[in-house]
C-alpha cells in the first residue's frame, strides 16, 4: 500500500498504526488486504466461473446418461429394427 494513497491516509486518521498491524480496537483484526477478483459482466456476486467448462460438461453428461437409462428401461434396448411390422 502506497504511503500516499487515499485509503492509507484515511485508515491512519482513524488510528491505524501501519503495515502488519490488525484493524480493530485491540488490533485483533485482519492485517492483510482483501484481494478483489474481477467477475464476468453478466455474473452475480458469488457466482463461480468454470473457465474450461468441465463442471458444466460433467453435469450435462450425467443428465444425458440418466435420460438414456430411463429410455432404455422404458423402451428396452431395441436397435430400431422391428420384424413384427
């Protein structure tokens, strides 16, 4: 944190002693800064991103296999060729 930054000056005016000292009445609070993480424009606060799409693929794949299993259970494992016609 720059010694000339606005945030540092404000904290020092409110009694903060400097780097390595926690915030709070008894300096018991956090002594490190929070890291800001840029989120995608259309995502809400707390939304998780999956850069590789792996999580979404696994969910879609599991759902597909569930539907396929239900279809096999209901309609059997026919190959599509009926000799009865």
